[in-house]
């Protein structure tokens, strides 16, 4: 593509590379902060806007569904028109929609604003990672950078519950959206100063049919899980929904198989390690988001804790994720993804098992231990999944691989919220702990699935590309 900025291939100093990583990590921080703060704020939102569990689920899933549906297209757009340009646009959209959330007079307006937030979010963390990975080409340095990237998410988890609890206690639930604005403003200024523009040499065409079918498939699947308890799993509307979702998925597969430049390169799924990484991304984020929702409802409703106290109780989970994520990136660079995945699966499974007998008077020590173990598991999971998805691929296909795994993560997040919400739907404050037990069994099962996935992951980090291709990854949405 003529006229590409020279930054795509010009040597960049180590200090500049890691400065750009730090600046771009702000986008991941604000996205992660928004997720965890909103989870803590759900009971207050429900009281303030007079909305039940399903409405609260949509408050979270409206964001993650749109984010999942547009990650790959946002990455493709960034590859074509400029990654920094799209990243800055995403910051503006995310900031304005955060303002709309803070001022929302009803749950309908709040959900609509969350949809727009999802559009802005799709232009943030995946495009920012594309900027970073375009500059960091050494496999070991890239693995460490991905570990830092994952640690930022853990840091946002650590900040979200405690900061959210304090804000809600002092200023009300609307403040959890106001807090995004100064972070967005700082990111805009720093991006203008430090982040270079870059584009893909051969950007992909926009796949409108694939995009529409992907949104319909993801949205339809999660909508059925959220609304299933209300309409009845065997009711006529539910059965029609199953048929429609199945037809959309078949249509999506056929459409993508026939296109020269598909939104989702289905050929990648023929690689067992890549398919395992995608499934792993879904499974890990199902476990994480089910944990966040079940934990919030249990601590604030069943145990009667304040938002501040609930945030303090979950702090071990967030701190563990923050500490273990960079260690995971280091291990991936040194010994490959299998060991970190084994650790991730083992700790997650044990953490979930600690809570399968949850009751209203479960010891605080048991809760803290379970949250700590799940946090360790999540901290070890992200880096090997991301690295497994893109390792061994040429640069031309690594971008699509990164986009698919990012989409899988967000689909897993929406699925985790929907599954957990369906499990506890209709439970009262006194019966919520008992109703949540199958949810914790799901979390433990996710950990066991990660152990299985570790078995088909490469024992060592691999890099493979054709001699004509530079060692530059250009993810259209890696996360």
C-alpha cells in the first residue's frame, strides 16, 4: 500500500517500544476498569433504575456483545486507514458514551449507551495491541509484552472493585462512568505525543455479510441464555430462537468459506493448537465473568456487604491476576505456553471447587482462598492463549488469528454473564448462595477444560513465517 508510514518497518528503540506499550495499555486499563466497576455497581444500578437481574445482565452484555461482534472489523479498519487514527476515534467514542451512561435516566438509555461503548471499546485494546505488536517483533520480548498487557487487565481488576466501591458509597453508581473520562483524556494526549501511525501493507477488505452474521450469531446465542429462564427453555419462542441461531451460524460458515478475504479465516481452525487457543479464550472468560457476577450478587445481596466491603473481599483475586500475568508472559517466552496453561487450569478448577458448597455463612477464609486461586488461574491464562494463537503463523495470518481470539474472549465474557445470570435468575437473597452452586461448578469445569487444552498446546514457543515475510505481527484485534 503506497504511502505507508515508515514506522511500520523502521527500527525503534527499546525505550520507545515500551513507552508505546505503556501508553496503549491505558486503553486496556479503562476497558477492564469499566467492566469490573460496572459489576460492583450492578446492585446499585438495579436499585436506582428499578431493574431486575435480566436488565442488569443486559447492562453488562450489551457492551460485551457489541465488542465481540466488531473487534475484527475495527482491526481491519485500523489496518486500512491507520491504527493510531482508529485508536483515537475509539477513545473519543468510548469517552462520550461513558458520559451518556453517567447521565442515563433509564435502563433503556443506559443499555443503549453501553452498546456505543462496545463500539468504542472495539477500537481500543485490540487496535492498541496491534500498534504494540507491530513494533515488538522479537518472540521473547513480545511474550513479555503480552504478559505486561495481561497484567494491566489484572491491575484494572484490582482497582475496579475497590475504587468502584468507594465511588458508589460516596457519589453513587453514576460516578463509575464519570471516572473513565480523565483516563480517556490522558490517553488521548499521550497517544498524540508518543504513538506513531502504522498501517498494514495489504489491508483486508471489509466483509459486511460476515460482520452482520457474526453479530447475529453472537447476539442471538447470548440473548437466548439471558431470556431463557423468562420465556422457558422449551417454549415456542425459545425453539424458534435455537433454529434461527443455528441457521445464522451455518450461513456464516458458508459465507466465510466462499469469500477471498473473509472476516474470519476458518482455515485457521484446522490447526489444533489454534482451535484450542480459541476454545481456551472462551472458557477462561466464561469462568472469569461468571465469577465476577456471582461474587457481586452473593456478597452484596446474600451477605449484605457494602460495595466497598465486597471490593475488598475480592481484592486477592485481582492482585493475584496482576502478579501472575507478567510471570506467565515470562514463562511463555522461556518454556512455552503449556506450563502456564496447566497452572491456569489447575488453580481455576480448585478455586471453583472451593465454592460448590457455598452457603450464606461460608467462612470468609474460604471465600478469600477461592478468589485468590481463581485470580492466579486467570493471571496465568491470558498470555499463553494469545501467544499460542499467533505463534507459528506468518504475519499475514497472525492478524486474523489475534482478532478471532479477541472475539472469543468477549463472547466468553458475555456467555459467562448470561450463564451465571440464568443460574441465579429468580433466586431471593436468602436462597441465592444455594442457587449459585451450579455456577461455581461451571467455573471449576472451565478450569478442567483448560487442563485438557494445555495438552494440545505446544510445549515450546514457535515462530514460523515464510522467508519473504517480515517478523511483524499485525493483529486485527489481538487482546
